[in-house]
C-alpha cells in the first residue's frame, strides 16, 4: 500500500534531522516568547522611519536601540532562563549586553550563543558549590557569583565574540545580497518547503532567515527574507486542492484547515495532507519558488518577522506601499501550488480514507516527537485512537486547565480557545491557559498536550491528569474532560 511507504521514509531520516529539529526547537524557545518585541519594533519601523506611514524623526530614534539592544538582550535573557532558570536569565542577559554594545550589526546570533552559554556556566557553578556554602552567606555568594560571571562574559563578548559576530553577520548579509542579485533566491524553496514538513522550520526561520532579515531591514526598512518561510501561500494551495478534489472526511476537513492555516498561521495543519500523498511536496516547492520569484520581482518585504505565518501577521508587518507585492506573491504561490496539487489529486486512484488521514497525522506527531528527542511509537500503534492517558484520576473540579505545547503559543493557543468554548457550553467556568510544556505549574491538576509531549508534561506536573490531543479540531478529547467533570457531581 502506498500509504505505508511514508513511515519508512520517516524512520530513515535518521538522527541528523532529529538533532536539527531539537536545535530548531531550542531556537524557537528563545525567539518565540520575544516575538512581541519583534512586532513592536516592526510597527515602529513601519510608521516612523523616513519612508514609513507617518515619518517622525524623534520617535525614529527608538528603531536602532530596539533592534541593537532590546531584542538581543531579551533573546539572551530567555536563552539563559531555558538553561538555568532566573539566575541563568540574568547572566545570559549581561553576557549578551557585552556583544550588543558597540556593534554595527544586530547581535541576533550572538544573543543565541551567549544567552544559553551564560545559563550553562552559572548552572555548572551552582552545582560545583552546592551544599558548600556556610549558612548566612547564601545571598552574598549567589549575587556576587552571578555578577562576576556575567561581567566576565560581557567583557569577553565585547572584546572577542563581537568582532567575530560582526564578521559573520556581514558575510551573511553579503551572501544574501549576492543570491538575490543573481536571481537564485527562489531556489531556496527547494530546501525551505520540505524542511517545513520535516519540522526544520524553526531552525531555518529563526536560525538563518531572521538574522539576515533583521540586518537587511535595519539598512533598508524591509526584507524579503522575512517572507520566505512564513509565506502561507503554498500550504493554502495544498488545502484548496484537497477541498476541490478530496473525498470524504479529507475533503470535509480541508475548509476548516484553510482557516486555521491561512488566518491562524498554524502551518503544521497542512503537513498531514502532504504526507498522505508525498508527491505533493512538489506542489509546495514550485508554489514557494513562484511566490519567492514574485516577491523578488516586485521588491516585496516585511519590516519584521511575521509570527505566526498568518496573512494577518504578514499584512501587519508590511511596509508602507508594500501590501500589493506581498499579496501578489502569496496568492501566486497559492495558485501554483493548488494547480499542481490538483493535477495529482484529480488523477489519483488511491482512496482518501479516514484511516489514511489519521495515519498521516500520526506521522506528523512522530516527527514532532523525534524533534523533541523522544521515542517514536510504531505506526499502527501511533494511529490508534488514544484520547486519554491513564495517569492520575480527576478527583475534583480543577481551578484551571493548562494547554501545553512546545512554545506555548501556536497550537496550544488554538487548542485552549476550543477547549474554553467547550467547557462554557457544558456550563463550566474554568480558566484555560496555554503555556510551554516546560513552564507548566508543578501543581497543575489538568493538562492537555500532544502525545509527543506527554512524558515531559508528567515530569513537570506529576500530579496532573494528562489528556492527550492529537487533532486539535477533534472535540472527543475535550468531551472526555466534560464527561469526567460531570461524573464528579
């Protein structure tokens, strides 16, 4: 059966891809909580630079400090916190300040290095002196150790790391301009579009494209590199093709997926539709190439990264006079992707069964599990419907419910919204939060998460009742919580 060939390709992808996925997930953990700072900088840039909507020389003074100091230090702070909590965050921020001060380039990459490094070093120091501090000297040692280590890293960063990072940033910018000048930029879709489906999007976007885009946007007020990975057009084309030529549940699910992908910006919702028929990867590749070529010819660009990759975010980050070039690229990409996907789907003799869609969704979860360094279940087992993980029992109505995902923003925010509505319909006024799985409260009573994150959620919140959600639009798991609450009455 054709659908069974996909799991083998997933298994053969090997440790390299999984390592890159984990790396991308860590980058996302540093960058995504600080996306509001990117948006704030982008809006200030869009409105107040000399070529903006409402030029204002006085307010324009905010632009350079935001991109040169605020954003790098926030990233360094977050990276340090991911490694070593609040102490790591402070040391990471101090170290990042050393590389940011005096630099001619936005120290985006430098922050991603020095923030986690500061967290790691203070964590190792704390382990070294654990149980060796005399009573009454804890606060003195803790404050001075973080200050001394942070100061030393800042000086090292200023003298050694900053010149290296300046050279790297300059080289990346020159390479980007060269690729654009020889009109090869659209070929980048050959790597980006398959990379997204393989969950390498965070490594590509936050590790490579965003630093180049920030540098270019600082100099010119916009950058095409913010559009290359976030463009929702190719994915929209896939979903439209399934809407037109799909069958059964697959066809019925496509319109809802269009709304979530195009307007909500959650691109992973179209990945199962490609995994059902892997030849459709050609559709998103050529759609991406067509979109990127249109962006390049029309000189499209965004003032800051659009996150999530929603049409709403794309328009919010558009510079003055930049709407039509961006829309043209997005819809050209969607049209090309839709036409190619429609060609394959209309001639396909394979059955588009509910089982095929479920298997494809389980493969997406398998790849997410690989990206987090967790074991992957066998395909048959993964596709079996398991709504609830039988861990702790629900003994009382919880004070709140937490929906957790990797970064606590995209999929968990969508799931939390659906769950909150379902609880209200059932007559329960219970707050529903969405958080990164690593930031779950240890006393959480009820946690909704994906199967690939359930083990980590149980470690962070050992007393919680874990509900596993594999399809955010499937309300059966949400109904299970309602049933459990009704039984408590």
